[in-house]
C-alpha cells in the first residue's frame, strides 16, 4: 500500500518518513486502488466527487456534530447544546444568550464535519460582527449551515491532545495545546491515551474504521472535544510510521 500526503500541519515531516509514504505535488490527486490519501478537506471533496479508487477514511455525514453526538454525548465537552441555522442566529440571539450565555459569552461551532468556520467563543457585543466575518470569510458560505451553540469553557486553562484510532485501537497520539498555548512537543500522558481507549471501547458506533479523537484535559477531568476524519486531520507531532503501519494491518498488509 502506498500512502499519499498533500498537506503539512505543524509537523516535522523529515522525522516521520515511512517507506511507503509519498509527499505529492499540490496539483496532483492520486487515483490509485492500492493507495491511501491524506490531505485537505477540499481535496477530499474532489476525490469523492470524481469517484477515485484511492482509499480514504472521511465520511462527512458521520463527522457532523449532530451525528456523532448521539453516541458520544456523555463524553463530549460541548454539551448540552442547541442547533440553530446560521441564518436564524440573529433572530434567536436573545434566547441563545439567555440559555447558554456565561458572562455575556457563548461557544459556537459548525455542525458540518468539513468545518466552514472555526469554533469560537463569542461575546454578545461582538455577535453581529462575528457573524458578518463568518458569512464573508469565504466566497460561498451557505447561510443554511447548522450551528452548534453551547456554554463557553475556559479554554485558556485546558490542554488538548489528538489521538488516532484504527480498528478500535488508539495507535498514536500528539499534544497540540498545553494550558491554552499551541504545543506539539509535550509528551502525551498515558491517562489521556487510556481515556481515549476507554471511550472507544464503550462507544460501539464509530464514524469510520479509522478516525481521529481529540481529547481535552481540564485539570485531570477528560472530555472529547470532537471527532475528525483520519484522512483530513493535521498530524501535529504524531508518528506517521505508526499510523501507516496500523492502517496497513487494517487493510491486511504487513
């Protein structure tokens, strides 16, 4: 099996080269039945639309927050939550802040797994300005996009880790935020990996046979931030070797 990689996200690729791993040209999308693709969400949409034979794990429907929260609800950081279409946010602004506001702030993220905007904490006085920025941040923003509204959390005190799950096993992990600051060098505590594995063991539904599970540590209290696709998630400081070898085992290769 060949592994094609097209996107770098805060990583030192020279330290992780795998014999079957190939960095590909920015303008090339592989159509290879014995290949596995890692790349951007935009690339993934193209590969799926073109019907390429290249293997991947990125079921966009399953990575909607409203889809996987039905199974992971008790583990998720951002619960309870309200679902509101973007075009109705202004209409229900007062109710949103009355129900979910803490010190005049709320947390909002998109439902879509392809993330048309980044999750954020929004102050009431900045609400209109932030919505304007989201709507005009991309050329084709769909105002019917569903938004997840929840209570804000003190993210500046959290540490966050990404874990990679293949065939029901956590096979690799990397830090990406320590005490609120971006950090991929910190060692991942064994308790984080144990927690992620416990979640996988107890939730029988999975979005794909291989996926990414992001974990937050709030002073020793662990929660799931979100689920992301194996093919379209940043590697941070994870070992590509370990991830590729786990995928090869899943596909029956040694």
